[in-house]
């Protein structure tokens, strides 16, 4: 596990969003709260038989109300698109939480660039959680634009 410093005493009182960057071997996580509307890279979990249990623990500990999962709308690989959709539906069903989808086009490439700009090493170790951060922040920003147009 990677970053755990976002734990605060107020965590139970504030609702959070969790971003997911799905991969066959590992899944990047990012977190944001409803108050600040800022996403932060959080962790990377193995995509194995323990994933759902580990995710359930994070959802409870962080008071997560919504999961935002990356999905490439223009994905040429229909099998990959279907696998991600099915995974999101599985999370919704098993963990009883809303799963939203956000376009993830170029997020891995952007994640690599962001890590390099910060002088980061071991890009492969951090790119999934950074991609999840980009996905989650994009979703938050898009929601803000929509709600500001409605008011």
C-alpha cells in the first residue's frame, strides 16, 4: 500500500469519493472529499481475490459514498470496455455503492507526465493511483461545471 496520510479525525464526518483506475494486475485509487473537491492519489491495490474485501474496508474507513471508475468511451478493444463495465457493476452489487464512469482517455500518459514533472522515480509504482486521481478530478470538475450551469 502506498499513501495513507489522508486519514483525519474528520474523515468519518465527511463524505468521500473514490476514483479507480482499473487494470488486470492492479487498480489505482484516488480519494477526494465533498468539501475540498480535490482529488489525491491514495493507493494501489492488487487486482486479486482480496480486492473486494480490501476495497470494502477502505469504503467504510473513508466514508466513501461514490466510486468513480475510468472507462475509455472510444475504446477500440470492446472486450476491455465490457470487462470494466462488468467490474463496476460487480462493485455496485457486492458493496452496495454507486459507481459512476468517467472517460479515462490519455490518463495513463498524463499520469506519467505528472510524475516526471514532479521529479518522481518509479513511475510504474505510482502511475495507477495518479491516473485514478486524474479520473476522479475530471469527474469532480465536470460535475461542478454542470451544477454551475444549472444554477
